[in-house]
C-alpha cells in the first residue's frame, strides 16, 4: 500500500475513530466510481464514448435490445431500436433502460426496453 488515511468517526452513533480496517457499504456510489473510471479511460483514449461498435464488443447483448412499443392485456409488443446504444448514452442514463419498479409506469406509457429473444 502506498498511502492510507482515515478521518472522522465510524458512525453517527459512536465516537470511535475510523481505521483503515473499517469496511463501509458505499451502495449507489458505485455508479459514481464507474463514471469517474470511464471518464479517466476516455481522457486516456482507451474508451470511446460515441462508438457503438466498441461498446458492443464489450456488451454484445446490446446489439439485440428492442424497444417496448405497447403493453396491452399483459402482452408486450416490441420493435427494433432505431439507434445503437453508446457508452455516452449509458453514462448519461439516456439509453432507455429502466428499473423493474418502473414497469407500472411503462404499462401506462409504453416506454420500456427489452432484450429480443431469438
């Protein structure tokens, strides 16, 4: 290890100081850390933000993602997407993916992405 530093208390209900051995759950910070890593790779020329070919090499399943056109009586109708997905779209949350909890909204609006079954 090159450098180690801690500061602050181990939690809101204790006065114990933090140590390098403490483990913390960072939860949704993984998105931030992944975004920072992606930006650093982009600055180094190792990650192309707008190249769908490069993204599909790493995530080939994105080639066959379809768009939900409608949900009627529990039946999903999908159509082929018009635009290929890029890393920029994934990082800015504009690729169209949703969490499962959004399905009731999708049923009302018809906005959802699904993977095409072959």
